[in-house]
């Protein structure tokens, strides 16, 4: 069993990666072979666990997140060799053991802000966006901070969303919540084979979710290490 993690860390976000890597190797499938791919321009920044750096040019916000699927496809042939591929935001931290519950073809994670209001905030206004979807089609709105699945299925998601984003770009459209909007639109057509609860993307202290916290979305106060124009 081989598992790949794809992470994006431009500018000072690279500072989040060392503790994230440590938590991945300590808590996420600890007995499984793992490789981490970090998309960054900070090629001289030292990383442990033999993390592999993939050079990209920073696009600022929201571009660095919005074009994540384009980045992942740039190493598509490499990722095909893995059984599973998972994405985590750079400012996440795993705090408890994550096991075989993540093994599924296409993994979604409940957005912590929409535990009760499951329809969330999809792109339901700009009908000219490829991410457009009516709220009644959303069974569970998923977060963008943690997702993945079997490499074949996750790469299919990357292919479709990248093409959709390219179409939106040509039409001068930006989905309301960017890559998260596109992912939730994709999940309407290709539902996740498993959706984990919001404990796998739990706010660090901003508010509580009614599940044990496995993976934290760190407080935005952590952004004190960042310049505002780098968010």
C-alpha cells in the first residue's frame, strides 16, 4: 500500500509544512508507506521525511489554492503509482490517529460550518460558472481542506475540475468559494463514496464541532506569520 500527500505551500505558508509533515507521519496511517509532495517556490527551505518539492510560481490568493488541481496533474504520472492520494491545506494539523476509514474511492469531509445546514454555500448564483448548482442538489457540503481517495478516482476529479476552471477563466468567471465550489459541484455528479465527519476538519478554537477532533484547521491567528497580501 502506497499513499501520497499533495500539499501547497507558497511564500510563508512553507512554515506550516514541517509540523504538518510530522503530524502526517505520526498519526495518519502510521504503518503505511507515505510520500509527501510539496508544491512551492521555496526550494531552499529544508523539509524532513524526504518530502519532495515541486516547483511552482506563486499566484497569490486565491490562485494558489484555486489552481491546486492543475498543480497535481503536473505530476499525474507519478501519482498514478500510488494507491491513494490525499490533499491537506498547509495550515492543518493532525492531532489523533487517522486509520483505514480514509480508504475509499472518493473521500469527502463534512464542512465544519455546515454540520446541521448540510447544503452549505455552493455556487448557486453565477449560472455561467461551471461550478453552478442549485442548493437542493447538495446532500452534504464538503470542505476543501481535506479530500482525496483512490489515485485513479482523485485524478479524474482533478482532470474534470481543471477543465472546468479553464472554462470559467475563459469566460471571466470566478466561483464564489473558488476550488471548494468546484469540488462540491463535482460531488453532485460524482458523489463521494465516503464522507467523514467534521472532526476531520475541525476549527482549532473558533467553534466546536460535535465530533472528536482528528484534524485541526488551525486558527487564522496563526496567519500572524503571514503578510495580509499573502493570504
